[in-house]
């Protein structure tokens, strides 16, 4: 428009110029001529051709309106009602500048109509701001623009994460949703290591997945070796002392990403989404993802996979992903082909050394004739014969409390494993687990029964009314059962009563009766009065043991 205005000022503007501008802007020639006329009357119209003329009465979004939008989660009608309530209780204020509501709307003169409010919100707030005021930071982030990292080379960076699968499987007769812990290479999209846990994962799951990711021998495949860095998302398992020590020993940098930034590890997040839509959705028992606010729907009377079968199928899908799947980002190559085409040297670690580095250190112990004492239990091994008296270093896999790995304390040489002595049989362990489960259920039921409170349903405003009546005999019986359980009662405060306070103190009779009488000072006249109080009054006279003043 400025160019057209300059041509018109120099008397060089032609219909051809207007036609070219109309074609470039996608409007008619008549529209361009109208824009030129508006720009002739107001030079500011040339900055935004076709924009609505701004008058002094147009409603705009103010900080007060933004705060109300956040308060009411983006509900524009509720914001308008709140503005009307505020305007009714105060003089006409500058809520926003507008010409006023339509006649007969019943709104105060400084409250915008619903249409005006909607139009101002669309004009003055970006889609990200509108989503953020309605749904918070996570909703606003969906409207942001993110940069893509350079592809890099193999083992330059790995990403790791936990994922709970929406598929229940049979674990010892109970339906549980397993967890997957895996490592993926950012350059080739290859799954370098994976570990499946029937229950919530721990640092043991991370170490098991790390070993499978680093080792390149069978059955782990050609992917692996040591990466330069690993990206984690502040998970306590990935940042535990044991895992970070293993990464330090392997000379791997851990990049701890900020919280709630899944876009910073998009490779593994994309894998989490892909495995659900490409593999998990076809398994029996898959809990289909519901609409927001709804519980997941799960088919009934559907036979669940065993944990062993689920693990086998997931590992088979992992091999398919690495060897046959062709992601769009790899331009027609499989992760295996992209890995083999990359000439970057690999840093391999022997399996024995890797096993040592990924164990938790428990310090040094002395090997005695009973074996090695660890966590108040004895561990023995066949290699200990004739070794009693030496100092050893104990390492163990977290939560694997049946075996430890023993190394020489001075030289670090691996001596051998040691198993738990007098280990219970499987039948004994099962019986103990059943007894513990029954006790836990019984205790939980008792606690819920004792702490459950019921209240009457209310149809009018009033204080909450508790339900549950007791007879006097029931209350006395329950108080009798609980007697003697209070620590303050067990303290027996009346065994040695406290000494009496000084005579010049004004002590209540109820407390004076619980104290022992103070002995009279030697050589003091029994008929003397107590010292005067600071306020000038005389306290009661002190009496002797015969009661004479």
C-alpha cells in the first residue's frame, strides 16, 4: 500500500499497478481502490490494509479481564457475569473501552456484550494465550513452535524414559500393567536397550536396560556401545546415586532436562506414542484411551496375556522396529541401515566390566567362617573355601536380595558370587506372602472401619452433620478398651507431685492441692508474713504445721 501511495503521489499510479496488487493480496481491484481511499484520509490505514477502523469506543482486553478469564478457565459467559456483578457494585469504571451493550440487554453501561467480548478476546489474545488461560501451561504449549535438533551421529545422544503400558497382563494370577524402560539412539531412531518390569520400575530397571543397551553381543544385536550423553527428565530412578555412579564410571554425560518439557526428548516420546498405536492397541485387554474426564474402557471377559508372552511379543516388535520399520525421518532407511551406514567409531565395554560398573556398591566386609554378613544375613559361595579373614568389597543388584557379587578389597579382582545361606523354599516364601497379604487386608479393613466418617446429605446451607449413633454402654466400652494407650496417661504424672510454688505466688486452689507443701526455711519466724508483692499488697500469712498464723 505504501508503494501504491507513493505512485499516486507521483501521479504514476495506473490500473495495472492496482490489478497486480489485488492479485498478490488475493482481493478484488475495487477493494484495493477502497484501501487507497482510506489511506488517503488516514495514513495509519496503510499499515494494516482492511483492518477495522479503531475508534475511541472499541472494547479492548484489560488485565482485569485476563485475570477473570484465568479465574473462570476461559468461560467467556462467566467473565461477562462477573463484570456485570462488579459494575453493579461500583461506579462506572474503565473495565474496557466500548460503546456499551445493546439496548434492552439489561447490562450496566460499562459491561460489553457477549459478542463484543468474544470478538475482543479473539483479536487481542493469541491462540496460545487463550488456551493457557483456559487449560494452563500445558495447554498453551501445544500452540508453541519448537525447533528440531540436528540429526547428529550414532551414539552422540541417547534418550531414556519409563512408560506404563495400557495393557494388563497376568502376573502370578493378578492383572497388572507392566512398565517399559528403554534407551533409544537419537541419530538412527534405534531402540538400543529395553527392560520390562511387572510392577513400578526402579533403579534396577534402569541398570538392566542400560546393560542391554551397551552390550552389542547376542541377543542384543548390533546396536549399542557407550554413548556420549544420555537425556533424562528428572526421574528419581535415572538420577539415583547408583545409576549416576554407573554413568560416571562409564564416562557418559547425563543431561538432566527441565521438568515438564517432553519436547526436549522428542525421540523417546515419539517412541512411546508409536508403540501404543502400532503394537499395544492390538493386544488383548488394551485399555482404550478415553475422552478427557472419562475412565479408560477395558473389554470384559477377555483372556489376558501372561507376562512371559507379553515380554516375548514386545521384544519381537522391538526387533521389527530396528530392522524393518522405515521412519519418515530416516528417508526410507531402517534404523539398522542407518546405524550400519554411520562410520562413527564405537566404544565397547566388556560384559564382565559392564556388569561390575552397573552394580551398587555396599562397601567392604570381612570374610568369616560363616561367609559374608550383609544386611543381617549370611551369604556363602563355593569359592570361599580357605579364604576366611580377607577383606572383600560387596556389590549387588538393587532389589536382588538373594545374591551378591564379591571383589577383593585391595586389588579389585572378581572373586565370585555369594548366595543367601538357609534360603527359604518357594513353598515357604509363598506361604509368607499369603500371610502378609491377609494381614495387610485385615489391617486396612480395620483402619478404614475405625476412621470412616459419614455425614448427612444436605439440601440447605448449614454445618456438616455427622452420622453414627452410640449408646452410653458402647461409648464406655470403647473408652475402656482405649484406656492405657495414651502416652500422657502412661507417664503417671501423679507418682511424684510437683513441689509447691513460692509462698508469694497466688496459686489457684485446684493446683495447690496437687502439690507437696513447701518446707519452712530454718530460723524463720513461723508467724511472719510473706514478703510484700511488687504491687504493694500483702499476701496471706504463712501458717505452721499446727495451723497457727
